[in-house]
């Protein structure tokens, strides 16, 4: 066997594999013997089918199978041994492969296209400056959160007439057709300037309006009509709404029952402690969100400052093949910049991890999985008894062994990336910037 690399440019190369009969025939002969022992054929005793007949029946398929296996293994090892940085994996040249005569050929040439990734450098020093946002929750945010909680845990009651925060049951009809449906209209989804149409109205009243002008979000036409987005888009013009009932949310009182629902039984026992703990919780949530934003800022910095030349034509081919043709050429072209940035960031962070010898062990993967489940269940490791700790351990291990190892790989990558990010943050300069809750929420959503 001979493997040759033809480097056409810094990002494009071809691997040529030459096979002789001596490279693959021993494996084929071994497989034919195994088949001969197992097959059952009329007129012959088990295991006594002549070798020539076995080869005639199965020789070609075994030959193709063994050569493909040999090629895959050899090309993978070559890429690894030569330390080639490539996009995805080598793509076989289908045109040359289609001309092979598997019945008569004994020597073969196979070609693979590869997208090379050239060497690149990055700066990981205090000269790299990334903004670290500092958000401080204030009393106004606590009050807003309490108001939301009181409504969340409040009770729904019937009301005589509609007010700003009510929910209106009724029948929605399209004037220009026979379409009608029973629905619920929340006043908080109706535009402020249209509230006058509904305020003070009661059961039995009929309201007329242009459905395209009534909601603060046009997509709510689908919600109110119960139609798909496509069907709702056809609903225009005048509609009527006959009120059949008014429902009002009565906020829950700020008492021990509320404290227990939010933080657990008797964790806090008075309003002052409740507000203090709520402020701490809100602040902790914003701190976590700010840390997540740092990750985005770091990613963007390196994408802006590290140049990596990529073979985008190869990437497009690889994306289509790797996704079994589920992505169209148009979809790939439309989102190409996203794929390129994702690949560049993956290459950058992996190179940083390799250069700094970052490793992830099995226990770290298990611990990350357990932490995610505990977070989902709203529990902490310290609060677990022995029996529950054992249960969480089993749940984590079971999760990591499902989906043919994909869950393990995803969690491994998550841990690895977290360690790389921690390293980056320890090397660069994080410039703290105070920011209001409102400004931070706009920044994070963007």
C-alpha cells in the first residue's frame, strides 16, 4: 500500500491510496474460509461447500467490504500520523471510484479530497481586553419580581367588568366569513391604544375591531383564532368579539405560604428575610447570566482577531454529505457564515486547549452531568441524603451511556470548553463595566 499527499494549496489537498492484491487478499481469504464454515447449501454438508463456489457466491461483496474497511482505517491513520488538521473528514472521489471493475481489477487507486486547516496563531495575554459586565439588582427589581410571583401564585376569579389586567372569554367571529371560535383574550396582549374598546365591558357586550390592529404582536392572531401561522395570515379585516365572561387574577398575599412556595418550607419566615433572600437570588441569577455573556464576548473577540483561512467550498460539500443531504445548497449558502464562525471558534478553542494541555477525566464528565440534573430538580449536592445521592449517580451514569455515546461526547465537550474558557479568562484582561438591569437584558437578548 502506498499513500501520497498532493497538497494543491494551503487549504486544499488530495490523498491518493494505491492498493495491490497483497494488501487486501489475506483478509478476503480469511473471510471466505469463515463463510465456508458457516453457510448451508443444498447438496453439501455444512462446512463442506467448495472454496471456489463460496468465492463465486460471496467473493465480490467481501472484496468490496474489506477494501472499504482497509481504506477507511488507513486514511484515518495517515491523517493522524501526519498531524494533518482537516475539516471534518476526507471525502472520497466518487467519479474515479465509479469506474472501478470489481470483477477483474487486482490493483486499485483511490482518491480523497481534504480541506486543510493552515497553522494560525492567537494572542492569549493581558493585552486581550474583554468587557465583564457587573449588574446590581435593586429594590425596584425585587418589587417587580414580587409582583410577578404574586400574580403567578394568585387565584382567578370572575369579575363584572373588564379592567387592565383581566382575561376575557368570548366568541371571536370574522365579519366577512362564517369563521368563528371560542377563545380567551388577555388584556395585556391587546395594544394600549385599543384598551378603551374593552375597558368596562361585561358579559353579553359585543366589540368590533380590525384584527390586524388590535394585538401588540401580530403573531397573536394565530393564538386567538387557534389557527396555524399560515392560516392566521389570511385573517384580515373586521372581527367581532362577544364577551361571555371576565376573569381576574387576584394576586396571592405576601405571607408564609408564598415564602414556602418560593424558597421551601420555613427557609424564610418573615417579609424582610424574604426580600433579602430574593435580592440575593436575583443577583446570583444575573451574575450567572453575566458569566455567560463573557463567554460570548470572548468568542467574538477571537473571531475578530484570529485569522484562519478555510476551504469554504470543501466545507459546503462536507456539510451536505455529513447531514445526509438534509441541508439544501440554498440553506448551506444562506447560513455559511454561521458554519464558518462555529468552525473557526472550535478550532481556536481546541488549539488553546491543546497548547495548554487541558484534559478532561471521566469523573469530571459524571460530575457535570449530576450538577445539571440537580439544577434541573432545584437541589444542591449538600442537601442530598445518601439514598438520593446514589439515585442521582445512577441517573447520570444512565444518561451518559445512552444515544450510542452521544450524550457522553456532548457533556465531555461541555466540560472541556468550560476549562478552556476558564483558562482564557485567567490570561486576558477582564474590564469590569457596571450596567443597569434593563441595559444588560437588552444586551443579552441581542
